[in-house]
């Protein structure tokens, strides 16, 4: 980049001459770039949050309904007694049935969406790391809630026809949609499921299965293996059972990332490219007007004998300065406002660096119009009037 | 005058447009300008004065003829030198009717920038700029922005910029048009001083009859053709 010496940098001097307009543009751009950063951060937060729930389950193998990749990416329903069958397999240290259901609960006059996890006491799938209070100990009517739900310890919550007491709190456990997680026992969860099913559907279910006890279904069976047992091999063995499928923890995380996160990635990718396009247009227009305003100066510089690379440098440096200042301001803005976002924002240095690189490329693209205009300016036009 | 001319023009022609719209701005113009002289170019509006100055400044390509600057044949039916901007930077200083200072640089920076473009270090360029400003008597305005300068001050800064790289040729297109007669006289005195002290060839386009007596020679253009020169009685 040609710079005309520290004392007389034309790009910076010209910026200083039009400082107000330049900074206003930077302010607008920094908001745009801040939004881009926030979206990328929300996306990262989304991944962390949704994987968080899957990781917190503490399983090595997820046994689900045959021919599905459940329970997050696809619906999966298994008879509850399969848990005992799985637990009896060679190599299993512990197995627990779990259910997941989205529930709306009334709390202090407001409707709250929750992901209710039904899990068995002291089995895989129960609430990990209770930060306040205690884990669920009684088989009925106790709940462990995530802090994000806003429930206090000891508070009573009505779900379906039953009332639960919050006995413990977890932190940072939300569903991929952002709903806080609430743990209850599997038995309570099955009852809740039954209560919330419309009466007609309930009769239908009872008629087709033809037997009582059909409410004992789970969405997945979480398996912890004995040390030295290969999860992949174990999953393959389970999959030989026709009505069962099994995913290792790694596979489950990949499936989740693909299905749940891909959509978010596409949406966020779309908005990000839209915002970057808008930024390009704004930078391009401002750099173009700044170039038009400098027409006479540029003609004079050419007339004196400035080579084209000086002129190009002048314009490109201004575009890069605009991008850099806006990016830094935008990043500072997001950092300062991180706590005020409704979703978790995770700013990773690598993401920020990539975006900064993209912004620099955008600046180069945006300066093309100005550069083209500047190169076409006739030095003789400096003489006129 | 035993010295070789710095500007040597032979049979230069320049026309704009073709067919019925064709304007012959210069017709077979020849001209010699020697070091240390101040030469005037006069003529009615549209007679081709600016066109001639632009050709000498290597800003405008003529259609035919030849031109030698400082002994170097730069045009002979076509440009013989690729780096015309480099030539301008080193050999030619321009002074405009409107001073054309860069509005975003202060007075000394406007002078220094020409020097920096020619490859000088910023410190060197600054000291040269301050030296020129004091030579032209505007040193105390060195930190002023162009918008804060009077017309006469701005024109002197512009002259300082034209002199920044010690050019062999100074081209001025109506440099006094925006000035009152007293300041116009002062500017002409400065150009005279530059010519005498630095052996520069100074070519000034002017309408201004008040300063006609300041030139060593005056050339008159009419419809793009040169009329017989008027040697000034010294
Ligand atoms: N770029 C151009 N395109 C077309 N015609 C031009 C161009 N430049 C100059 N001319 C024409 O060439 C002729 C000479 O113009 P020039 O500018 O040299 O006149 P001048 O003597 O400087 O006039 P003035 O005293 O008004 O400045 C004029 O008829 C003008 O219209
Ligand atoms: Mg003219």
C-alpha cells in the first residue's frame, strides 16, 4: 500500500477534512457489522446450547426407534420396557429411559415454553450438575429447572394436571429453540404426556394398541458403557434388533448439528450475506461520493505528476479505514451489549477474524467504483476554471 | 542568447473533433522559450492558449509536429516518452488560475506533497516546503488551510508548490486573473525572480494588459495560429 509518508497521508488528511460524514457512515456501518457479528455469535451460541443438552445427558450410546435418527432430528418412540433389555446387554454400565416434550406452562401470569425432560432417578439422562438445591429424589412431583426458566427453588409449577416443586436448578441448559429445560421423573413425564394428549387421540391410541400400559413409552434409552467397551461396536450390535436403532454420542451430535443447526446456519448465512451486501453498497457509495468530491484534487495530483498507484492507494486506504473503524466499533458494541441479547452470544476470535477479512475484501470491492472514476479523471480538468 | 531553448516547439497542430464539428485549436505553432525568461501567451478567448499550454505540459497530445523539453525530444508525431507524469513531476511546475490547492492539506503540506510524490522523505519535503514559503513571503501562513487563505496568499502557496521540485519549466494559466492589480504585479515579480534566480523558463497565459510589460516576450495566438512575436523593449 503506497503511503505518502507519515506526515502527509493524503487518505487520512482527506478523511480528517470530512470527519463528520466519515464517522457518521462508520457509525451506521458499525451497527450493520455489529449485527453480523451478533448473528454469528448467536449461531455459535445455538450450537453450544443445543449440543449442551445432548452432552449433558452423559450417554455414550443413544438407543432409539428403529430406522430413525431420534430423538432430536426425528421422532422416536420406544416401549419403556426396552430399557431393561438394553441394560441387560453385555458391556452396559447403566441405561436410562428418557422422554422429551415441549410444554407450555403458566408462570406468574405468563406463558412459558419449556422442554420437559423425563428421566429416571440416578440413571443416565437425569439432570446433570445441579448448581443450586438438589437432584430429584422422589419419584413424583419434583422438578429440576434451568435458571433460564426463571423459577425459584421451592416454587410450585402446574404442568398438565399435576403440580411440581422445584427442588434444584441447573445452568445453561436450553433446547436448540432456546426454550429452557425442566427435568421431572420419567413417570411424571409419561403421565404429563398422557394428560396433554387430546381425548380423541388418547382413545384412538388405546384402541389400536389394544392394551393398558401403553403410556410407558420413552423417546430414547441412554446407555453408559463399561470401561473399554467400544461405543461404535455396541451401537452396531443394537442396530441388529429390527425395531431399534443406535447412535453413538458423536453421531448424535453430528445429526443434531445437521438437522437442527443447518436451518439456523442457512438463515443466518442468508442474513449475513445480505447485510454484507448492504455494507458493500454503503461503503461503495460513500467512497464514490468522496471520490467525486475530490475530483479536482485528484486531477491536480495527476497534473503535478502523481502516479496512478498513489491515487488508487488514496481511495483504497479510505475504504479500508472505513471498514476497519466500523468493524472495530461494531465488535466493541457487541462485546459491550452481549448480556442484553435474548439469546446466548458466543463471539469466537476465529469468527471475528474471518469476518474482519471478509470486511476488508468488501472494502476492496466497494472501492472499485471510486477507483474506476478516479482513474478516468482527466488531469487537464484541473486547469479548467 | 547562446543557450539552448528549454521549450522547443515545431509545427505543432491540434484539433478537436472531426468533420463539421472539427475545431483547429492549434495550427502549425512553433515556439522557443529560453532559460531565465518569462514569456507571455495572449490572444482572444478560444484562440488556443490553454491548449498550447496543455501540450507543453504533456497533458494533451497534439496531432502533429515535434516538441523538445529541456533538450529531450518528447513528442515527434507521437509521445516518445511513456512516463509523462514522471516528466511533469520532475521538470514542470503548474500554476493555475484558481490556485487548485488540495483543500484537505494545509499550506506547507500542499507544497510538500509535490516533493513527496517525487520521492523525498517527509522531513526533507517539509523543510523544502518551509524554505519555499519563506522565499515567497508566506511562511507565517504555513499552517493555514486553503480555505483560510486570501487569493494572493493561496496563489503564492501554489507557486511554491510549482517550484517544489525545482522545475525547468513553469507553466501558468492566467495566474493573476483572480487577483487585484497590486497582487497581480507581486505574483509577476515572483515569477520574474524565479526565472532569474533559478534559470527557469516561465510561460504565462494572460488576458491581463496591466502585466504585459512584465514579459521578455509576448506571443499572440489567433484562431490557433501564432502571430509574429512582439519583443518587449527592455
Ligand atoms: N477538450 C476539448 N474538446 C473540444 N474542443 C476543445 C477542447 N478544449 C478546447 N477546445 C476548443 O479549442 C479551442 C481553443 O481552446 P482553448 O481552451 O485553448 O482557448 P483559450 O485561448 O485558452 O481560451 P480562453 O481565453 O477562453 O481560456 C476552443 O475553440 C475550444 O472550444
Ligand atoms: Mg484558457
